[in-house]
C-alpha cells in the first residue's frame, strides 16, 4: 500500500484553513458580544433610578 502524500497534503491544508476560519470567526463574534454587553450595561445604568 502506497501513501499518496499529495492527497494528504491537500487534506491537511483544507483542515488548517477550516480551523483558521473558525478561530477568526470566533474572535469576531467574541468582540461583537463584548461590545453588545458593554452597551447593554450602560443602558441599564442609565435607566435604573436606584443607581442615581
């Protein structure tokens, strides 16, 4: 049985591309989530009369 290194290389490159894509999307989503939670916290502070 022979190992086809060309096919293995293509599969590894595709797998690395998918992993990089997922990591970049996760970072973007995390930044958006943090931004939204900060905006929500500021909105709650402005609307809470007990905090004044």
